[in-house]
C-alpha cells in the first residue's frame, strides 16, 4: 500500500515537470495572449528606457523626465571662469550694414599747421620759443630789431602829422571863438575845420600801416608821441575759424583766442639772422582738430553721399592703440567728399572731422603735450551703407554657433545655459545681427562669447546621458 502511494507521487511529479518544461519552451507563443500588459512593460526599455503612450505620456506611472537634455547644459562657476564668459542684457537697437574702408589721419588744411612770418625787415635779436615748446595764442615768439627805413620814416611822418594836428586843432578852436564874437568870418572857420580833418585822416592811415607791419596799438601810440619803435615782438597768432566748419567744429562754448594751444614744430631762423618781410620764422602745429581721410572707389560714392546726408555714424578703429589706453572714440560723421578721383589708385577721398585728445606733462616749467592721434596714423573705417532695422539684436560673432542651417545663442539662468535657435539677418567676422522675432527676448542675459565651447559642452553632456540610461535617477 505504501509502495503504491510513493509510485503515484513520483508519477505526478514527473507529469508536472514535463508540463512545466513544455510551457517554458513555448512561452513566446502563449504569453502575449495570456499577459498582454506585462509583455508591453517588459519590452518598453528596448525603445528608449520608458514606455510612452501615443501622446508621449509614461506607461505604468513613471514620472521621470528625459535622461538627456539636448537644449541646456549646466556649467560650474569654475568652468565659467575658465571660459571667461561675457554675459550681458540683450537690448534691441538700430543697425546699419557697413563696409570696411581704409583711412589715415591728416592735418586739417589751413588750421592744423601754420607758419609765422616776419611782417617787416629786421634782425632776430631774441628767440622765445623753440621746437617742442607749447605756446598760447598771443605768447611772444621772437623779438626782431627793425632795420626797415620805410617803417622808420612812417613813424616819423606819424609823429610830424600828429604835431601838426595839435597845432591845427588849437588854431581852429581860436577861430571858432572869434566867429562867436563876430570878429572873424565863418569861412575862415570852415577852412580850419577842413585842415584838421586832413591831418586826422593822415594819422589814421599811418597808424593802420604801422599795425600792418606788426606794431601793437600801444607801440603805435608811442610812435605818435615822437618815440619811434626800434624793435617788435612777434606773437603766436589766433586760430582762424573757417566758416564751412563753424556749425560743426567751431570753438567750444566760452573758448577764448588765448586758450588756443600750439606746439612749435620747426624753427627756421637763427639768433642774429637778418630776415626780410614775408620770411617764415617758424611753423606752429595745432593738432587739436584733425581729419580722417578715407579712400573709396567710385562705385561707393552714392552710398557715402547718402551716409553723409543722413549723418550716419562711422566707426573708426585706429592702428597702434592698445585697448584701454584711451577712452573709447565715439562715432564720426562724414563732412565732405572730394570731387576728384586719383588716376593712380582710382579712388577718391572723403573726410571726417576728428577731435584730438592730449595728455600733458611738465618739463622745465613748461607744459608739453602728447596727442592721441597723429597725422599719418592708419585708420579702418566702418561706413554704414544699408539700414537693416531699428529694433534688432547686435551681438559679437562669438555669441552665435551654427549647426548646418541652424544658428543658436545661449541664454544664462544662473549656472544653467539654455540654447535658443535664432535667425541671423547679417554677420561678418566681428558681429552678428539677429531678428527680433521672439526667439530671444529683450532683457535676457545672453552669452556674448564662447558659444561654440558651450555647445561642445552641451553635446558632451548629452552623450554622457545617452550612454548611461539610468544616470541621475533614483529607483
């Protein structure tokens, strides 16, 4: 009896084992029909790590976000410092497309340099200014001993006529008294009045002539009293103001002629040298106001004329200037265009007024100037030729990174940098112009450099996330 029970149990176990083995071997055929939901969950990781419904939701209640964020990257403060990121608020502005034109700093004709001449013949007895000295308008430059016989005779004639005028005036006054008393005819008084007027006219002519020769009003008064002047002091002249520049480049408010500064550029005579009337004694330079001369082709004349008419701002980059050495130079405007084409270069000139900036130092009790801009200095001009918009975003070229037809900038939010697609209106090697279409907004903090480096970091972070499907998750 016991043996029968044992045999029955063994047979039952064998049958169950055979049935289980057959079921396991054929599980792929019957399990989809018996457990459809379970199979869907088990096969979900093969499609990307999570099962989603047709609207993109998670199946099975999984609330995890995507493992790899492809539009943003987090940079540590150390990484930001290593990249030396330049981040600034995005602001819409007006923008003109520009062309790059070479130029050079030049003197302003008739104003920057001027010669000082002797107005009469004489001998240089004293030189009061030498090359490198700074002088103001009205400061003495030379003392010249007069040797001109004509000037001496003019002074003598002035003193003689002045004495005759005094005698004629006294005689007229006596005649006028006699006419009032009725003892002299009025015709005599008329003749005396005419004589006084003749002498006064001669005196005025002599005085003007002596002032033309360089004598001061005080020296002319001295000669009129009978004390002839034997030497004259030649002074630094006041700067003339051309009428064509008066509206834009006139003297500053409150500027006096004595405030004008010159540098003695070249001395042309020696002490004791005899000089003639009209001879140049020295050359003075005033580099406070200069021109930038640009050279353009005839095909660019229409665009330049329009820029001059609209007073469009022209950006100038000066050679041999270290960043931060001087304050930023503001935009310039075109003053006029030349009407002649150089037959050798086939270019024509146009001119932009330039206000110079000096630094001073003291030496031997005198002030010396070091000017920022010097004639001959090379310049690169960015001349506006086409207006692209009134409300666009202008960024450095390093702020934009491209991937095929797409262009991106990065917006900073703390340590997170979000990549934003943008539309580029215009770009060159220095800057990029973006449309104001809402892809980025005014007031956002946009990275102005190293966009390519941040984009590489974003791709590296995305690649690391794809390699580890459970990175950053707690299960």
